[in-house]
C-alpha cells in the first residue's frame, strides 16, 4: 500500500545523496573528509549539520541502518531488533538493568519519546562548582537551547494528555504534588503514541528528518552498517578511523573494512559506545576517567489497575511530569527522582511486568486498564552515587558495570512509595510495585507496608534505563575531565567528543535537549576553528 | 539431599568458572572463535516447549500448535540479539538440557518432554528469587524472551484488549 506520508529520506536518496551501505561493499573502502563524525544521534546529527553548513566535507559513520517512515510500522517485533542497540535488550554486566539505546540513523532521537527539557539550572550549577565548567551557566546556555528549540520545533504540547499521563496529574494534584506539561519536538504530530518504534508520520523532529537530511543535502556522506573500531592515534593526533562493515542483519562483520582519513575526528557514539571506541583506540587517559562515572537515570516502575480503560498505547507517550522529588531536597542529598509515565505496548509491557504463568497472564488481560508511572533517579550527585564503568570484553565489545549503591536503593524505595501513593490517590484498584517479591496491593497502607519491607537488590527490583550519560567527562581540569569545555579531547589535537558521554553527572531530565544545546555550541566552535569564519546558524527548513 | 546438592552445585559452578578462566587464558593466545547464531537441538526444543507452557500459563492454549508458536516466537526474539548474547543463551540451554545440570540446577527430575508442569513452575520460581545471580539472570532471560516473543505476535492482541496500530499506516 502506498503511504499518504511523504518520506524525506526516500526523496533525498532519489535526489542523489551520498549514502554508502557498508553491508553492500565488495572491496575495502577509503574515504577522505574534512571531518568524520562517529554516530548519527543527537550529538552527531547536530554536529553534522553545522559543519556541513560551514562548507566542510563531512562523513557520518553509523552502525545501524538507514530507515525511514515507510519502514516504521509501529510493531515492536520489527522495531526493537532493527532500531535499538542489542535488540532493545542491552544489559548491564550483572544483567540487572535493561538499557534502551538507539542503533539506527538518528540514534536514540529516532526512537525516543520526544520529551524536551533544558538542562536543569541545579545541574549546570553543580558542573560549574565541581567540574570547573564556568562558562556553562543558565545564561550562557540559553541561546544554544533557543537555537535548537527553534531548529527542532520544541513546542508546548496543547493536546490533552492521554489517560496514562492524566492519571499521574490527577493523583499528584490530590496529594498537592505539583506537575507540569512536557514540551515536545514535534511538527504536525498525529498523537498516535508510537514514538518508540520510529515516527511513522515524520512528525517527530529527530535527527533522522532534520539535521541529517540537511547535512546530506549540503554534500555530506553517510556510511551505514559501519562499526567504528579504532582511531589510529600517533604523535598526539588521530591519523585515521578504521571501521568494520556489518552485514544487513547488523550482527556479523562482512570482512570488509572502511578507512576514513580526515583533518578532524568527532566521536558521537553516545555513552557506553564512545568511551569504548576511545578505549579500543588507547586514547590518553592519564587519570583513569575513561568510561567511569557512566550514569543511567536508573528507573523504577509502578503499575496500577483501574476500573476504567487507560489505553496507555494511545496518544503522545510523555506529556506530564513532576520534579517535586528533585526540587524539594539538596541536589547532592538524598537521591532525587523525576516522575513520568511510559507508553505501554504489549512486548515491553509483558517483559517489564514481574512474575510468570497464570498470574502474569491475568495481568496481561488487564493491559488496557493498566497505568504505569516511572521514577528516574538522578545519579551522579550524591557522594555514594558514582555511576558505572564501561569495560571491553575480549572481542572489544563494551559492557557497562553499574552497581546500585545504598543511596540509590534508598531512592528506589522512596520512589516506589511515592508512585503507589499517587496511583491510589488517582483511584487505582490495585498497585503493583515492580519487584519479584511484591504482589498487587489493594490499598495504600498495605502497599506502604510491603514496599517498606522489600529487599532492594539487583535482579529482584526491576530497574531499567533509557538515558545513558557520562564516561568521557568534560572539564578544563585534566584531573576531572578527558575533554575540554570546547569539546576538544585533552592531549589529542584533532579529536573531539560531542555527545551525552560528556556529562560529568546525569542530567536529572530526559537528556536529548541537553545534548542538542551542548553539541550545537561545541560544533559551532569547531566550525569556526576549522574554517576561520563565524559558524552558520542552522534553521528549520 | 540439600547438602549433597549444594556441594555439587558449588563444585559444578567452580568447575565452570575454572573452565571459563582457562578459556580466557587460551583465548589471549588465540584469536577468538567465530560466534554462531543460536540453534536449538531436540532436547533444547523440548525444554523450551515445557518452559514456555509454564511461563505463559493460561495465555497459551495447551495444543501442539500453540506450543510451536511459542517456541518459534522465542527463537525469533533470540535471533535479533547480538551473537555474543546468543552464545550466552546457548550456554543457558546447554545447562538446561544436560541431564545432570538439569536435575541439579532446575530440580526437574524428568526429561523435558516428560516434565511435569508443577516441576517446571517450581524451577522458574526458584530461579526467580535465587541467591545466585547467574540463575536469576537465567530466569529473566527466559521471562523476557518467551513473554516478549509471545505478546509481540498480533494474534495475542485481542486477548489483552490491544487494538494494534492504526491500519492506515501499519
């Protein structure tokens, strides 16, 4: 069936964009460029557009595939293996935390839920005080956020929240917990609710439909199915980037290689993958910072059953939030948490719900009447929250070792209490804190008693993450950071890092807009340095 | 029996660890073996069928057709994983299907084709809250692969009140 939706990717390909699918290579390939960018997510996409507009010859390297709206059929069985790292089942080393990260052109921006927050002032203040990032104030960042909000159409979402979001609002307000509306980067959104499987209508202003088409239209080259293996670093400079071609499934190397020779190299593979590439490349790390302090916003989950349909699969997935439990305590005190809701679809719902057999089947039958709240814990501020460490396996593939500290588990327990109380206030019949030793509770006092008594341990408490940050911290002090505040890697002349791995702590909010604003600033500085001219200002088409 | 079982378990696990360490040393001198896609042998198929029935409970009709569907969807879910993770799932099935490790680690006395539902349920529940994180993560892998595979299939959607995506664009 032909789609009523116009597809900018197919149109661009027809117009002659330079796109190389490495899976199809029949011989090794060498490409020359002014700048090569590893990764096409938030950091890589923003950087590519600004550098291409500045007239530089840009090459983008992407491990995933080039998909477009014609491929986005809103089916989990197709979306997860093709659009996510490790089929949306990437795990921490102990397998106790499931991590959602994109692996496709557009990176996580192609599959995120469109929530757009500027970096919270308290987070910037913490970086200024503890990481010497004096130029990173609310005021100095504001123009960069404004620029990217205009570029990506970050707007107030005027449509009424779906029931899943509204129940968070109703319950919180009954308890005098303030909530607010989430801004979204969408244009002409159909309010379908399938942002996590690739936007079928091109309404989401992800990198896939904005900055990357813009860069390709300016002559940039995109290489897909290419895994960046190693930066060849000699004499304090990168000499080449070496990549492996993957087959169409993305699972196997074809044996063909790609070498990119560039004046400048930008690493934008996202947290976990960027530090791993730098580790494989033996990039200088005199203070043993590489891959350390990797943060997750560890997220815990509370499900609840209502008399009325919730239909959590339908409508914009995240439109209401509360920062009450972050704003009411010191940023480095008891671990704070942000409240949001997730979209609900059968596969992710079935795997997230605890238990098995008849009891699980009964919960599944109530799928349409189930409401879910998430609490995202703000890690990296409390002294007992140092994040995880990226390691390389024998085959060079990264794995994140993240151990929840006592301070984090304390936050988990408080968050489960908060969510259950809100759900009962909103009229829940039964609340299910997601923990292997919990069951369904019919009233707040039973839930409170049970949550107080649960053992908080890995694999028993359901913990998930969709926000991986840190591992290549930014600071002008080489004892605290690997990357200077202008994005330049300390000790390697022509190497920069532009992605969420730069964050010295977690953000305390969905990170996409933080990455857009930060990398727009870094890329503009880099464009000016490489061309000697003022950086161009990207504008929406 | 619990003492015998526990000491064997310990020896077995330490044996596994020693083998893994030896493998690590070996691999540092030799380039790693190429990884293969997950494959199910006859006993593995019987194990997955029995475990699927217990995992899915009343969601899965007890018919050969439904059992095959559950197995097929689990295999589809496994096929999307990186080969290194497929290897881990293969190792899990090796533990489940070798008679001695099946009896000691799962407590299921019979071959999988004859396994009683109650024994399989008891095994899943014991791994779910086991003090060995290796077995806990084995439970979670089975949980996610079987349940995820099953409910990803649109034939299950009417039963849970999910209408599916809008027809015009899917």
